[in-house]
């Protein structure tokens, strides 16, 4: 998947069909949202902006989901912990050889273990990596912490990770992989849609 080309294509098509300019922002931490008579105010660390429509992809700690839980009487949300956990770390261009192509999302699936490297939208030559792995089995958080180089050779044998990344694998703690189930994805009171 060529992520940058996809975002550029979506932005170009959206601008062709809209009279107003559109912008894409990454890494914005939404603090709260409030419906108004003319749209939705979104409050973030960058200030407050008003939008006609909010399409939220703000993850497990979603401020938008929290708003829907508070305002929609038929909203239902639950989470369960999976038999897998996840470990996040960063890789820069100098930390891996051969280098990863920054225009693509890279995935190494191996049975019940998955390593995923996505280009950072805000830092050139940096990948945000997520390792999904079981709590029990051959490769678990504790066995990877003890043998990071062996894991890398097993998971992605065509690549070599440098000591800074191996140190992250040794020191970062794995978190529980939570699965959220939502029965409502929009608000009847405001132009707000929860996408993920």
C-alpha cells in the first residue's frame, strides 16, 4: 500500500469536489469535542477549530467514542483482552538494513506473530512498528526481550536491525491487545462519525 500516494490522491479528489481547502494533520491529540449550531468544535493541544463534519480515527482511547457514550442513549461499547499482546517501537533508516521503502507499509506475518512497520506521517525516514504476539508460545514478550536478534532473524531474515532497535525490543513492555466492540458509529446530535 503506497500510503503517501493514497493520502495525496484522497486530498486531490476532495479538493476537486470542494470549494474550500482541506488539510490533513497527524499526531494531533484531541482533548474534547463539542457540537455547535454550525458544526463541531474540536479542542486540541493546537487550539480550537470548528468543522462541518468530524470523521474520527482516534483509536482505543477515543475522545469521540467517549463523547458518543455520554450523549447517545443507545450507544454500546465493550472491550475484551485478546490472547495476544503488542509491543511498539520506532525504526529509523539507519537502524535497519536493507532500508525499508518509505512509500509502503511493511508487514511480516508468521502464524500468530505479526510485525508491522508503517512510515511515520510526521518524521521522514522513520517507521512506527507494532509487533503483535501471543502471551504464550515460542515467541512471547519475555523470549523476545531475552533474544531480540534471534527473533529478528526468524521474523524478517532479509533484514538486520541495529543495536538501538534491539535495545527497544529488550526494554519496551508489551501491552494487552484490546478488542473494542461498538454498536453505534455516529451521533444523532452532531455531524460526528467514529471510523476506528
